[in-house]
C-alpha cells in the first residue's frame, strides 16, 4: 500500500495564541484535505484553542516537544499525560534545535519516544547531521547512529506508528535546502536502517519526511522523490505559502 504523504508545519516559538488562532481561522478550510495528512504544531499555550478551532476538520495538531516523565519536579516541562488530555495527533521528538539549545541527547530522545508511544500521539522523530559532519562525509554514519539510538528497544509494532523526519541541520532556517537528490539519498538510507533493524516490510510502511527550508518553490521536486513521504516545514508554515506546499502533493 502506498504511504500517505504527511505535511506538518512546525511553528517553533512563533505566533501568540491570538496570532495562531487568526492563522488557523483564515486557513483551515484550505488546509482541510484527506488526500494528504496535514498537521500543525503550534506553541504549547495555543494547543488547546487550536485543537478546538480545528474540530470537525482533517487538520492534525501536534506538540513540538514533551518530557519523558509523567509528572514531578521538572520546572517548566510538560508531560505526555498533560498533552493526552488535548487528544493531540502528533508529537515532535528530538528536533535539532532541542538537541542544540536544550542539551537533548540520543538517550533522552529514546526515552521520550517510549513515552509518546504509550499515548495516542504519533511521534515525529527528528534526525539529521550538522554541516561539519556532512563536510567530513560522515553524515550517513551520524544519522544511522541517531536512528539506532532513538529506536532502541522500540517494538516492531510501535515503529510502524512513527514518522521519521530527516532534517539536515545546515538546511534549517538557512534557505539552503538539501537538493532533492541529497534528501532522497538520506531518506532511502534511513529506510534501509529500519529494514536492518526490523524488516523490509516494516521499513516500507514507515513514513519519512524531509525538513529544511522547504518552500512552495522546491516542495514539488522534493515530495516527488520515492522515499520522501512528506515534509516538516518551519518558516514557510507560518505563511499562506504553506497551502502551496500542501498542494504540491
Ligand atoms: P525551516 O523550514 O524554517 O528550514 O525549518 C525546518 C524545521 O526545522 C522544521 O522542523
């Protein structure tokens, strides 16, 4: 069976609650489709209202991060239990900005993944190399290590629920997109890693997105690649342009 494409907007630390609602209200009918899975990950405070606002549409809503504990003395953190109350669809895990600025490691990514898989949310697990690693030609090794660590002790039935996002760090927010060939090459490699860890059949089911300066101009070419099943979009998801990316599918 063909894998359904999935386009998710990661709004990062942008848009107040009011701005988030305005955006969704203006765009929700244009984003409401069942040909492709469309999701938005707004900031935490807007989640509940955005979820309400999109009720009755096909738009999926996700969190950008979560903690791996259920509750406790973790000032400033939010647990899966809290997110579950909102009946969210997605939860991004291990985004490179979390790894870079908030000291997330492969180990915490794995812990979070285990936790999210106990909920109804679909995890979007991010991996990707930094520029230096690509220049040193160790990007395949780096991504392989990240994938293996993220999916440590994840069962065969669980991995099939996951989405993996390949986001080369050097392409995020830089306007420097990986070429469709570079993106396809790594997404294909990730599928091979999953095939080795689980089975070829399972690997064929897992959806792998590309992320990094995806916009209305390059989306079509990227999304046409056989191993790229969608996009995780940052900057362009904050604009009307996001609709064009959805249409590119
Ligand atoms: P940009 O699309 O702004 O490069 O961000 C990509 C990203 O990090 C999505 O998670």
